[in-house]
């Protein structure tokens, strides 16, 4: 697996930079993680599925907040007009009818308590640290780097295309209604990825900025990978659930 630390050394053409960014996803996106493979093979227990939904909620809930921080750094009104659609997708027009609400529906359909999920108090420490690191990155790094970190959405339709059919086929307690969140995401992710990629490619005008884009995407892939690492460690064969985290045998 490539480390990509010197991928832009000497400078890259636009097409070569895009190829490197896509290579990052091919090698580091979390559809390659063993936890995802166990999910799509039908091997997850219902407790593991609940833990995944509960922990992933933390990530879903932070998305509009990190997008708001990106807007803070954006001086171009046209950029802001395009980017704020992401917040509307997740919050909904009324603040609670978008993607976050649909993810909460997924979690409660699995038997989790809505308030416990929304509180995030039962999430793994590693999940909270990873999500916090992503929010901090988009808050404190440049607009260019924050936009580049969002390029994982280029690969989102792939993982959804693997995940949803497998979950419907191999887990009898999961229905299309359970997975309603995913119905709109491939189209939204493709729209957002196209915009972000065009922005990154047009602004990556030096070898340094090209490397910043690559590093930002690697960082975001690491965030998503670390979240599945934590789930595997806590709820897989190791069974090392940290104090205060979701306990499968406890009723929520």
C-alpha cells in the first residue's frame, strides 16, 4: 500500500493528481476494512450492527457542523451557495428532517433508543476522538485542505452499493425502510464530490498544494478507518468494550 507522502513531488498534471486521489480511495477507503467485509458477508451480530449504527451517528451528526466551518472560511458567494446544500441535506429544511433524522431512524429500527443515540454518551471514545479530529481539521486548516478532505465522497456510492444489497439480503431484521437514509446519498455524494473535485483540481496550482490535497484525503480515509478499527476491537472477537460505551446486553 502506498504512503502517498511524496506523491506530488515535482508537481503533477491535473489528470495525474486526480489519478493519485482516486488511488488513495482505492487503497485506503474503508470499504476495504475487515469490519465492512464482515458486514457485507452477513457475519455481523445484531449487537455489532447496533454498535455500528450508534457510533456512526456521531459522524453523521458532525457533518453539517464541519460544513458550517468550511463556509466560515469561504469568501466566494458562489462557493457558499453550492456548499450549503450539504448542510440542508443533513439537517433538512426544518432542522430535523434530513439525513441525520434518517440515520436516527436506522438506529431506532435496530432497537436503539433515540435519546441515547442522540446523546452520543454510549459511543466509543475512539469514535468521539476521530469525529472531533475531523471537525478540528475542517475548522483549523485552510479552506482548500478542508474541501480536499471531503473527497471521500467520490467513493461513497461504491460502499453504499456494496453495503445496502448485502444488508437487505443477509440480515432478516433489516428492511428497505430501515435503510431509507441511503436512498438519496449516492446522488447527493456524487453531486458533492464532483463539485469538490473540480474545486481541488482548479486550485491545486503548486506541488505543495497538490500534496496538501493528497494528505487531506489520506487523513479523512484514516478517520473512517479508525472508526471501524474501534468497532472491531470493542465488539469483535476481542470484546474489549471500554467503560461507559454501549453494552449489547444492556437494554437501551
